[in-house]
C-alpha cells in the first residue's frame, strides 16, 4: 500500500505541477505569438506526459480505494464524514477525467490548426475546469488522508 501511495503522490505532483506551469504560461506569457509557439511545441509532449500520470493516479487511487476498504465505507457508513469526502473525490475525479478527455481530443484534433470559436471555448473551458478541479481534489485528498 505504501508504494501505491508514493506513486499516487508522485503522479499528483507531476499532474498538478504541469497544470500550474501551463496555467502560469497562459497568464504571464503576454506575447500571443510566443504563447502559441510554446503550446504548439510542448502541447503534444505534455499531453502524453499528463496522460501517463492521470492513468497512474486513477490506477493507484482505485488500488488504495479498495485496499483501504473505502468501497465498504460507501456501502455501510454512507452518512460518515469519510464516506462524504470519498464520494465527493470520486465525483471530482470523474469530472476531471471527462474534462481531460475533451481537452485532449480537441488539442490533438486541432493541433497546428486554427480552432473554431466553439472549439476554443471548449478547450479553454475544459482547461480551466481541470485547473480548478486539481486544486479542489487536492484539498479533498488531504482531508481524506487525515481521516485514514
């Protein structure tokens, strides 16, 4: 179980750190052409890199979920604080996974091309959702860990 926690924390660090870095680039890199070039070159690499870490997060998270008996907590003690935190975290992880799939689909489909207004809205909206959900999930993860 310790190796799963270590891998989970490592993956979370890579996943959230990458998200923070790209978010910072989007804010502080004011030159739109430079921003476009940076995303054009690092986008695909970042997408593959983050896909691996998200997969590791999901696999280790499920391993710990069942290994700590949290599935049983959801079945037998649904009114407990632990069950409440676990349920919210599961919902948030599902949402972040959906937003990641949407974002990556659009990113790879439109890589090096001009995006339509809808594609741009969906891409930026999913990206912002991922960023915000990362921080919220981190909060619930810390609370969950303190209860275990």
